[in-house]
C-alpha cells in the first residue's frame, strides 16, 4: 500500500493527504482596478489549482456569473486536481445573490440501494480494515455532475456546453503539472497499479516531474458526454454503463438504478450570528455549518481580541469549545432525510452556553468527562474548496471531495475518472473511528439512499446586509476548525484575507484528546502553558487549505489563497 495508508497514526496521515486534495484560488496581475494591489472590483476566483482558476476567471470575464464560473471550475478541477476535484464524488454549495437571497445545494454522495449498516463488518462484528476506503464497495453514488446540472439550471447564465468545454480541452490537450501534483501522483502510483490492473491512468514508468504534461483522453470523452447530454451524459448511457461495469468487475454495488435515482437537494441555509456578522452556512448532512455556528457562539462573549491570536487563553477557550462541539457531532449529526437532527437545540444559545459551564481555567477538561450534550425538550436534525464572486456581487462557496486523496484510487475503466471512498464517512460501527478519527453512531449509520455525514463547511459571511466573506477549505475533520479560525482571524484579530488564510492553525476534535498544531502555530511559552494545564500538544504538517474572498469596505474583492498548496487567486 502507498504511504497514504501505511502509517501508525493513519487518520492524521489521511488528513494530511486530504489537504492535498482541493482548494482553488488563482492570482494574476491586476487587470482593471483602482483598489490596492491584489484587490479587484469585478469578481474573483480562488481555488486549488492555477489552470482551474484561470478557467473560472475566463468565464467571469465572458459575462458568466458566479454559478457559471463554479460549474467550469468544478469540472476543470476534476481534470487538474485528481486528488480531490471530481465528477466521481460529491459536495456542497452555499450561494448568496447580490441582493441577499441565500440557498444551498447538497450534492453529497448517497449509500447505494444494497448498502447496509453491517457491510464493513466481519462475522465477529469487527470492522474489516480498509474495506470502506480502498475497494469498489467504498464508493457512494456520485453527486457532482447532478449538482452542477442543478446549480446551472437554477442560476446559470451561459451555455452549459461552454462551461464544460474547458475541462475537455484541459483533459485532451493536457496541462503542465505542479510539483505538488507530481509528488502526489508518485505517492499514489503503487496503489493505482495495484487497484487498477489493465488501466494506465495517472501512472507512468518513470517518476512524475513538475512540468510534465498530463493528458487524459478517456476523461475528455466522458466530459463530451456530459457536455452534450448534461445529466444523462453521466447517470445514463455509456458513462453509466462503464461505471456499473467497473463496479461489477470488483465486487462494487452501485447499480444503474442507483445512478438514475441520484438527485441533489436544495436545502435552506442555516444562519447564525457572530458579533453582529451573519454567518450563512451548510445544513446537514454536513456537520460543518452547525458545528461552526456552535463554535462561534461558544467564544463570542470572550475578549479574544485582547487576548490575541494564538495566545494561550485564546487557544484554551477555542480548544474547549471544539472538544464539546465534536462530541455533539458524534451523536446528533447525520442525514436529515433519515435522522431527525436536532438543529434548533444544537444552535440554542442557552444550550451552547451550558456546554461551556464546566470549562475551567485551572485545567484542561478531559475528553473522557465530556459526552454529547442532552437537551431539555429534544426537538421536533482530500476535499477541495473554491470561492467565487462575480461582477454583480453574487457569491458561491463550494467544497467538493472524493474523501481521501484520489478517493478510492479506483478508476472507472474507459471513463478515466476516479471514484470516491465517501462510504468511510458513515459510521461503520458505533464508536469505531473513521479515517479522520471521527466517531459516530445511529445518526450516521449506513442506510440505502442515505447521505454520509460530512465536515465540509462552505460558508458566506454578511456584514450590515452586504457580502463580507466567502470561505471554505478541505481537510477532513479539520475543515470546521480551519473555517472557524479563518473567520476569527479576520473578525476578531483584524487580519487581512491573505494573512487570515496563511496563519498557522491548531485543531481539537474531542477524540483523540489532543491539540494538534501546525509547526510554528504556537510559540514555545504558549505550548508550555498549555501542557502545564494538562493539554497534550502534538505537532503535525499543514492543516486545511482555505480559499477565501473578502469584500473590503471600499467594495473591492481581496483574495486569500492558501500557501500550503497550489492555490491561486485571480481577479479582474
Ligand atoms: N469526506 C470528508 C467530509 O466530507 O467531511
């Protein structure tokens, strides 16, 4: 197996890999602005790969709106960012029109019709290692193509075919790969070969090098089907036949009926506030939105600005909030179409305040003493991110994923695209952690047609009724805390967008009971203070790859492209 899944601390390695999966923000020379350097008046795209960002900017310049650009970027990323960009996966979109209308689109994958709660267990009831990750059974029914079709039908302005064509061109003519992509392809090479006998996708005899041309002819043909037939180009016809044949060749369970029955869902955004800012974010089946609003509310009354960015009081408060919020996530969050998620209770300010009652400045609260909360009157429910704003001020925040880097690492033969391993985001067995170390239970058990719980947190922030920020990130379980920190960096710590995105991060998720920090995130005095209070602090590589856009008080767009990847911000 590749180094992706062969280390003792596997879920954090997986997180690292997922970080390589997604964001897009492209920076180019300013074209026509009167704002400061790097500020733009007419629109902006920030995403995880330069060529995809250019595709999005071109669409905006041709008069396309933010949703048109998002469709083109999604498909371009499926070519240029095979680690996480996708048509074989799913995602979530948060939309805000220039007039303030909000909407969200859930194009998350679903459990196939023959999936079931015990499908990853052996006869003794133990989870079979890697079965939900690197097998044909690891894939949920993909949602990305239907999601883009739905988004375009509702909000798009330009012709569908013109938005798909750039992906065809990138796949057929090829594009020069970055150092990151070369390195990821080399890491995955052995596993690609092992899991894809007789196929030669993304592998070559020698090592990939920065600047190599990557050509994907089968993928170009698949995109031609999508260009010409829209939804049917993927969920019916030749591509669907190829996907089902691939399933049949490896014991997978996605059927033609599963594909035909897949439909993305428009859901009402969940909305909260933090210090007067309006936070517009993703409802379940993502846990991200609820968790983000809980976190912001948990820290709202404390003087973070006075304490300072990443100072010990700030870190301790945020970690204690994170510990409690992730405990709630483990019990109460799941697909609202199958499980009654207690949204109002989880977001009730009195409940959120009560969760912090046993927080003490004397010592860390051990996670063993924290359980998911209880409510009075239990109510009546390597990913990638891109942020886009158009000339009119419409904005789109999309996070999309195959789950692990390169998903299941299994290609659909003849169709040239990778399948997701999103089934691992379900709880295979209550209390047994998934690849991110996240625990789940009944709310997130496997059921046919159910969507697996996600941490993706595409978010848009408003101030005084106007657009303020578009933000999101990949990073598995660290997505929520990365978005949380980025918003605080701007609102509480007065960082500009690029600083807020580049700033070092830390993370706590209840279990395991440790604060993981990026190298350099905390100074040694702060680490010692935390340790003296009983916090276990561990250092790791990059956390998250945030791509975000801020609207300045003067009306310019200012991007933040995460320096941890190839992320690019482009504006005009
Ligand atoms: N696959 C990672 C997530 O959706 O949270």
